[in-house]
C-alpha cells in the first residue's frame, strides 16, 4: 500500500518544484529599471521639448507658398512619375 502513495506524492512534489521555479524572479535590478531606456530614447528624439510654450509665429514661408507646396505634394500621389525599367539601366544610353 505504501508504493501506491509514492507515485502521486512524487508527481505532486515535482509539480510544486516546477511551479516554484516559475514564481522566482532572477532579475530584480533589471525589473526595477524596466522601460527607462525607452523613455530615455523618446526624450532624446525631441529637439525642443518646450516648443509648445513658444507663441511666436513660424517664419520662412507665407500662406500662398505653403498652400501651393501642399497641393503639389498631394498631386504627386494622384499622378506619380513612371518609374524606369530597372532591366534597361545602362543599355543604349548616351556616352
């Protein structure tokens, strides 16, 4: 009768050992700094973090030029320039 209890006890003991291994954390130092590198990279990519406080208007382009540039930009997607055939590069070209 003692041998009948050994198999379930061994299975239960091995299951408990496996679950205890999953519960342990081995990187407490890394876990406490999780996400800091991403936050640092985001902060480094912002050129001027206080830009929203600047009330001066943007200089360098007037409204008509800006509208014209934006319309040309939008038109470039409606009718894109045809791409040359990549297999004929350098064939029959001028010297």
